[in-house]
């Protein structure tokens, strides 16, 4: 395992561009964090972004305490590999719908009318963009 002071490598970004699920944990609760599977995108600037509704529990918690982490692992059948990114998270009002459309195309077959309808519902709802600014990056490459 290796730890970096807060930056993603080119190899990390290549791994994160795959359609893998990330497990997001946010701080700001009396109970231990409860990770949730999420779609995500690694940006060229080295941040991790995802979208969610503006009134979700994770957004309320992030407004109180902006610390969050995401863990992404290779699927079963591949050599073990995982990446953990932790840092301050900002809640951004813009760009969430564009991000949702990009991620839906990455994770779903949008030629499937049920998936296209589900995306239309996501795009019709209010969304915000969560941006994790890495402070600690840990990785295991096998």
C-alpha cells in the first residue's frame, strides 16, 4: 500500500475512468460513516465529483463537516487493486445535470428506454455536484 499527500497519479486517473462504483463516506454524524455506492468522475484537475439531490442527508452532513472519502476497487476476477481518496468536499450548484448525463452514459446502456427514462427523471430533478478535493490518497496495486 502507498500513501500520497493528496494527488492522483496518471495511473490512478486511468483506473478511475473505468465504470466502477465508488463507496462514499461522509463525516458529520454521531454514528460511524455508512458508505454508499455511487457513480463518480475523476477530473483532469485531480478531483472526484458526483451528483446528488440538494436535500439529501449526505449534503446536509457535508454542509456541517466537509470531510468525505471515496473508495474504489477493481471487480472480482481482476488482480486486487483499490484506491481511497479523502479530503474536503464542496457542494457546487452548477454542472450536476451535465455530470449526471455523462455518468449515465458511462454506467448504463441509454438505448434501453427504461434507462433513458430514468435519466430523464434524474435530469428533471434538482441536483448538486459534490467535489472531493483530495488531501490523502491511499492505494493498493497488486
